[in-house]
C-alpha cells in the first residue's frame, strides 16, 4: 500500500536532497538546492533508485556518496531523504515568521549580530541589519554663513567606517537657523555632503527685507559609499545673496549615520 499521511518534505527533521544523475560510476556528490551537502552519516540517508529503496549499501565522506557497486546510467534516482538528529537540524528558509515569535520572547542577551540571517526570516521580517550608529548632537557652531558657495556648518560632521563595500549608510540631520538679509525673498540652501560631494540638497527657506525668521530643517539621505574606508558626512549651507546671513542657532541639532548591512 502506498504511503498515506503527511508528506515527507513537511517533516521538520527531514531534508530532501537533489536527485543524483547516474553515469555508471560508484561515487557521486550530494547536493541540496545545487549546493554541496554533508550528511550526518550514511545511516541518516534513505535513497530510492529505480523504485527500490537503498539503505546501508553505501558510504559517505564529506558530501561524496559511494555505493558498494557502480550504478548504471540507465537507473533513475527517485528521491534522497536526509534524516537529521533530533526534531530540527536546520531552520528552513522563511520559516521564522512574526506569528512564531512570542511577545517579549527575544531579549537583548540573546541577540547575536549575524546569528539570524535574512534567508531564515519570512520576507516580512527580512530587513537590513544595523551594523553601527555614530552621531553628534548640540555640536553645531553659531558662526554666520554669508557665502553664496556651499560651506560646511562647523560641528555638524560625523565619520563612519563601513564594514563592507555593500553596506548602505543612512544619514539623518535636524537643526535650526535664522536668516537675516537686505534682499527681499533671498533664499538659503542646505545640503548633505559625503566628503566633497553633495548627496542631498534642499531649499530651506527665504527671508524678508531686514527680516529674521526661524527655520527648522530635517535632512536625510540613503547613501552607497562602496568602501570600507572611513567616510565623513557633514551639513553644508549657503545663501543666495552675500548680503544675507545664514545663522545657525546652535541648539537641538543632531547628525546621525547608520550603517545598514546588506
């Protein structure tokens, strides 16, 4: 009678390996999803060849399986099952979902960076991991800027060294300033720079004649520096007309850089 019940591919400690293609040899390479697979032992394998279940008539060394005799190229491998030790040997890709995690189940002490890979998480949970965070706050200088060319705001600068060339850097800045000038409608511009290159710019606001208006700026950028060398991010500002003044207020300013691991 044919087997009736739960499919073997759904049993948590059973792994389904790639079928072998026989060519008249005795030795072949075991694989799972086209990647070489090392079984726990020969006794953990069950193989069907041309409808006949094989067990105990082969040995394994690493990912190589060697049968006691050559296998004809006309024979067909129906399936290969690897029975792991215990209930679960390897967590299936995508098996860890939000529903399977209890509230407050993961504590800080149990978190090891890199221990849970994105491949093991359900797509709804597979977010980039934060590798490091650097930042400054309340460090902005109150030196006035009257340049019509971009000038770094003193103090609003952070340096971060990515751990991988594939990492992304998320940069976020908040600060405030006032502007005074003598040209009605003169604008001020703020930008995020990486080194000497602008990666994000904004028209922050304008003044009125002899006006002194407060502005709050929020700037963010998602950057790909593609390096493992130290990179510096800072905030620049400039005015449309040199008779205008960009005046950093020097309070409640922040600049933060997050490394997002691939």
